[in-house]
C-alpha cells in the first residue's frame, strides 16, 4: 500500500463525519470509564447538568446562565476528547478498509501432489486449508498465503505494497513467500498454503490495525496511573474546599460559599484534562504513522519499544551496502595466468544464477572474451551452493572446480592432504581489508586464485549512523563476511560495532547479551535463519518479501521490504514518545494560569485580599471561571492536529530533548493559557456576557 495512494488526509470529510458520530457513541458510561481522567470530566458534566436543570425548574435564584455555560463547555470538553480518539481510530479503520480491498474471493487450482501438473481441481479460496498445494500460473491471483515449493515467477505485489515494480518469487532461499491477493505475471508457481481462512497475512494486518486502538503500552499505562493519581489529589482538594468556604463565611460573616458548579469548574481545569483527552489518540496515531510508512505493527507496544531502542542490529547487505556485490578483479596465484583463473571461475559459475555469479561470467567475458559454454555439451555435474559447505562448483571429467569462501576452500584443499598456499591468505587479506569479499577458486587440490567481489556502501548512510549515535543508539552491522571485510565495511559506514561470519546462534547470543545488560534491541530480517533472533529482539521487523517463519517471529512487517526502514521505525517510535511527553508537560504547565484565574474568582468574596492574585486583570469572578473552562476545552481542539501528526522529530540526545521539551512545552504551557484566558475574558466582556 503506497503512501501516496492509501494515506488518509488528517481531516478528510469522510473521517470527520464518522468521528463525530463515534464521539457521540463514546458518551456511553462503559466507554468513558476506560479513560479515568475524562471519566471525572464526564461525571462532572452530568453533575452540573443536573444542577442547572434543578435551578432552572425549581425557580431558585441561582445563576442559571452561568451554570449552563459551564455545563456546555464541560460537555464540549468530553466530546472533543472522544472526537480526537475517534479521528485517530477513523484513520486506522480507513487503512484497514483499504487492506480489505486487496482480499479477493477467487478460484484456486488445487493439486493433489506438490508438483507441477495440469491435473488440478478448481476450488474457492475460502475452502483452502494449511498444507494444501496450489498451482498458480501467469495471470492468476494468489488465493492464499503460501510458500513456493517449485518454480519461479514474477509477481505483482502492488495490491499489498503499492509498488508497481514486480518481484521475483521462487522456491528455496529467502524470497519464497507469497501473499494472498497478489498476482502472478509470468511463469508458474507451485505453492503450499501456510494459513487457514482468517489467519492469512492480510487478515492479521487488518486485525492489527483495527485492534490497535485498544492496546495500551507500558509507558502509556504508567502515564495513566500518574494522571489518575493527580486527578485524585485534585479531587480530594476540591471536595474539601466546599466545607472550608462555608466555614469561612460563618467566621468572617461576609461573602458567599463557593458553589458546586464553581468547584466542578475548578476541578476540571486543574486535573490534566489536556493530556487525558489526547493520550489515546497519540497512541493510535503512532500506529497510523507506521502504516503511512508501509509498516504494520502488531500493537502500540512495539512502536513504543522502537522509541526506546538502545541497540540496532542491521544487515550489511542491502541495508548498509547496496547489496549488489560485483566481480571486479581476478588475482591468480603462482604460475596460473589471469585468463586461466577467469576460465575456471566461469566454468564454476555457469549454473550460478545469482547477480554475483553473473558478474563473474561478465568480467571473464569482458577481460578475455571468454564466451559462455553450452552446459549440455560439457557433460558437467554442477555442485550447488549450500550454507554448510559455503562452496559451489562443477565436476567436468576428472576436474573438480570449486568456488567459495576462503575458509571453505582452505578446508576443501586441506581435506585432500594439500597445503594451503600462504600467498592465497595474503592476497585474500589485502582484498578483505579493502572492504571487498575474496572468493577463492580451486581445481582439485590446487588453489588457482582469488576473485574480488566489491559492494558499495550506500550514500548518506554514515550520516544516518551519526544521527543515531547522537540519540544514544548503538549500531551493529551483521554480516556473513569474514572479520577483515566486515571491519573495513564497518569503518567506511561508520557503525559502532559489527558481527562477522554471523550464524543464527551468534545473532541470538548477541541479542541476549545486550538484553541482559538492560538494553532494548531492534533487528530486521527476512530469512528463516533470522527467525530465532527476530523472536528474541524487542523490536523485530520482518520483510514482506521474506519467509513465513520470519514474519511469524516479528512484531512488525515492512510491506516495502526495505531493510533501512528500521531507522525510520525507530524515529517514528521516538516521535510518539516525544509527542506524549510534550503534551503531558504542556498539560501540567497549563494549571498555573488556571489557578491564577479560578482560585481568586472563587474566594474573592470571602477573602478580598485574593484580588492581588488576579494578575490577568479578569473582568469578573464569573467571567474568570468561565474563561478558564472555555480555554480548557478549546486547547484540546487546538492540540488535536499535533497529537495526530506528532511533534517535529530531530535526532538529539535525551538531555537536549528534555531541555527543549521543558523550554517549549513547559514554558509555553505556562504562557499560552495566560494569553488565551485573557483573550476569552475580553471576548466575553465585549459580548456583555
């Protein structure tokens, strides 16, 4: 789902109308009590409504106009708190609806055996079960999530990712996963279904988006507890003011006791209503911003963890480097000529369809005009690459040509009781120190030479790592390369550390080591061998193009399959935490101005000396109280866009962020209410309220 196509505008007409209706439905008590701070405002609104109706119909000499105004603005506060949450949820629902559009009820070609055959039965996709085998040919839609077990094809995934460029899906490797709703453009695939109806990737994504609003993170729960504690303190304080004012009137024989309506206004203005009203919306909006980046998060907890990450584990290939290692040079050993090495390297690579393999053939052709052979005429037996041997090659008659990593070829040569040449070690070291990858070629027990594979560090990646370091995040590059190559790439890219010759066990051990030291770890991966480490990481981002095992082990899925997205995810998580912290600071700072507005107005008839606290010069006690209540309601409306968009993110240290937060939202939270309340008072005076 492309950002341009699916991102909903912040205040689109459709979302606004739906949010207004939803805000009214949320007035049900069972909905309101889930937000303790706003529940107090809700009860206060009911109380003042009852008091106003009683005064209106009882003929009492109470200030009904003032009571109605306070009541109106209290209900306004409750409604717009609901409205903020409803807008955030509405955007998520719109995103979920767009995902549903990718679901199709189509016919599937079900096979009895896991092999290509036109002997299939056409069945509805809704009847498919885990373990079924399907044939998907050019032009067919993929009816269910699956793993490719035979064949290779070009697949259009624009319904999921929004990207028009097709991708290759093939059996084996880390690009064997297909998603229901995508379409095969060429060739064919035999697929094993990996999910029952309702358990497919799209179903899970829709459920993630729709359920996101109801999942509170630990940080949000802790903040809620703080807000509840502050609310209880102000509630107890306000309750004691009524008997205190009655006692003061009896003693001083002057003034009138504070009314319940005024005390309710005081309570609502002093409790942290601003952050209480926007807290839920901030969390939901954080998930929405992830969706805009084409990342599906299982919950707000995952995004929050991203904001607190201390360590980032990043794959070298495709993340730090461009990932297209190309053959750049041949280094023959001993009496072997460069052309002989190139010829042997090309023979060993004829069956290698990887970009690296093709680059070796192209280099041999460019340098020595060595043409590709006819595989059938060679009567050759090819040896496929495996993770265990880390070699590939070809057997032609008695010749056994092998191509692979230095330690793999060393072991292969020494297994034939042949001494490994020191020159091969020396040249391999020189190649590795340049940041390239040395690939050795051997014919039987003889090492012929080294192929240099060069990969390029992405432009601007070093600056990104400097930003992360300024935020206190440690970056670790993970690679299967040897230590010399890894060290050279790490130095060029500017990462803090690296893990060379990485195995699944080594990745898992590294993550556990950092977690044992109290750090939060984030990692990205796409292969089955990444699944154990992804399951262990605090923030695990799987590529949509990756295997089913990787997706199931993660708590986020990147629909664009862009490994560098992990950096953006961390930034989005930090933005959500910064937004929450900024609005909390602003909400608490607001109380100072409201205190100077309401407290003097409430008690000035009993204690005229309190007039000195009316530093804003508010026109009358009733106008002062009403101005504070109106400001308290309107500031929530004004801050809804900020809660949904998030504060502007800048990579800075925690100390700098705290200082800026206190300066902008702390000092600003003190100054803005003084100005706002005074302007509202002037407006009320002008209207002769």
